[in-house]
C-alpha cells in the first residue's frame, strides 16, 4: 500500500523525533522554545518509565502511573505534534521517515532527525524463548508477567486442592542478574513470603521457590564486587536462590535448562520464567548502518560521531540505547542527556551559534532496589546500601516519574506495599497472559483483525441496514409495552 505524506503546514525547520521514551520525550521538550516544528513518531501512545515495569508486573503500581499519555504530556507544547506509528524506514537522502500502524503507512519529511527508538529484549539468538519467558521492555510484557505470576499461585491452589504436585507452579525463575533481574526476583520473593501468605488455603505461598540465574560470576557486575556481593547476600536473606555461572540453553513451557562451566546440565521445572538478560538495539540501527556505512556492535548499536550524528549526515542525531560511543551504558540518563544535547545543537545551528563540542556524559550514579528497605547505590566513589540507599532510590524515581498525579499515586501505592503488605494492582485476566501469543500466530499480527484502509464491504453495509431495522422495531415494541402497561403482565392476561 502506498504511504501517505501529511501536508507540510509550516515553512519552519522540521524536526522529527523517533520514539517516546526518555530520549524522545526529553528531546522534544528541549525544543519547546525553538523556532521549529517537532513531530514525534512513536509506536505507543504513552511515555514509558521503564525502570518501574517490574512494579507493574508484581502488582505494586498500575500501568498508568508509569506510562502517562504522550499527548497529555506535550499538550501545552504548541510546536509539538504526536503521530502514532512504528517507524519501519528512514530514507537519509530523501530525508523522510516512514511509519506504519495497522496497515496504514505515513511518510514524514524532516530537516533534522533525532532517532531515540531505544532497545528491545535480546535472547541471544534464541528468540523462541520469548514465548515461554517474556522480557521486561514494555507494558504488554509487564501485564503478561503479572498474569503469569499471580496466575501461577491460583493454579497451584487448584492443583493442591486436587492433591497434585504443584512445585513447578510455585517455582519462579528470573534470568539475568542485572538491576531488572535483581529487582524482579526480590519483589516476587516479597510477594510470596509477605503479601500472599494469608491468601491461600491449600498452598503455603511462603514455600514458593524464587531463583535468579545468570552466566556471570556475580550479581550486578556494573556495581562492582562489593555492592554485588551485598546485593546477593540481601537476596539470599529474602530466600532467593542465586545461581551464577549458569548459561540458559533451553526454555520450554514447563521449565528451563542451564549449563555450567564444568559441563553439568541442570533442568528446573518452572511454569513462570522471566527474561531479564540482554538487550538488542532497535532494528532501525541496521537501516541507518546500511545507508551510512557506520558499523554496528554485537548488540546492534550504531557507531556515531562524537556529536551523536551519523557519518556524512550531520542532520541526523542518534541517542540513548541505540548508540555505540565511549562504552556508554544503556541507562535512562544517557538517553536524556543525549537528547538534550541534540536539541541544543539543532537550536545552535538555526541561530548560527557555535557547536557545543563533543557530547560528554555526566554519570549521576546507579541504583537497584532489592526489596523494601533494601537497596544498593553507586554514586561516583560513594557506595551506599540498606535503608539510606532505598530512600535515595525512592526520591530519585519520584523525581523522574512524569506528572504530579503519577507521583502522588505512586507514593501512595508504595506506602501500601512497603509499609503495609498489600498490592493494589492484582487484577489479572487470561487475555493478559495469552493475547501476545495469539497475535503472534496471525500472519500480519493485529493488522489481520482490522479491514485494510480504503476497502469497501457491501455485505457490511447490508448488515448495517438490516440491523438498523431490527433496532427500530425493537425500540417500537419497547414503547408499545410501556404505553400499554403490559410489562410484568402474563401473556394470557394481556388485552389487545
């Protein structure tokens, strides 16, 4: 289908921003006073605060608190427009971006481009693992995992009532001992040992087995040996089994297989697996690489110039998880600072100001929460653990949650979960668990569930005409019954 191009309504400099994550949002907002028109193109209608996805998955927060609507955030920025669509192509010579949503294609022209498309989950060449071990990269992942986690306890209760062995249902395996994996394992342990301990009759949730598996020799490698050891000790106090030096070699519906350095292979029977290991840059990186010759690293990140531009294309900036530059980490601050830098460069050029020089990242530190009152923080040479690190974590995340309403509700939910033992977001459905798999079995995904644009269905028009007549007749009968006083009157007693 031919793509449509929106009419250009302004002669001002056109900036297109790809992505609504930290890089896309902060880049767009940084241009709010610039003499430009900004078009943000993103495949979701929300800005996702990804570091808190695990709290959605474990019932602490709702998705709305960490994923406010992008349009609402930018509603007061008059030079910004938001378009829904997944970017499928970038033509650097024509300076156009092609996006699609449910079979509808749109082409958008740009004078400057900020690519902040982020990264997805990497299964290291074993993409079939995703069906049985969802990652933690978007709202769909978090809701599916919530359904799987709480659903496992429900199925275990049923199985135990029938006298069945439910060990495989009460075994939870988290793959990846980075911050996301550590936080996820800690919260599942708290959920089982504290939140749910009085909720079931046939099972004892405190007997649930929570495992954290990684091929690395320690927990939280980027935090250093001391903090990594502290985090592991705290996890083990919570009852989490930390298995290191174990490479996952197979995942299926009922379990996980891992291989150790000595060649030993071990299988763990577990229905609920969570994949928190590895990231892969957005496929747009390959598209840009093919057009510029810029190399890609093993994770699909593209090499950029020191000013974050593509070789030979100074009008194109790439920021965040997509770039391979100076061993920068894949964290939110890299995306935020890079996007602000790119926006400033665009504004400087329009005002004939000198460049800022090469991009320099300011490391504000790293934090990981283990459970309530337990966290680790690395800020420069300062290493903080325990309650102080936990309070620092709370404060920092409150600052970066977008919107006053979201901050207030998040704080209230944290109070309920951390001071009390409740989880306010425990609603789950079968649809949450199985919808992704069902959509994946369709040839074109969700596009197969909607009519193609421009199609005309005469049969549908006939159906609508027939249905209208039925509704009109039904309405007339309702009026007649009321006016004749025949409601609740037995048929044999009706008059007329």
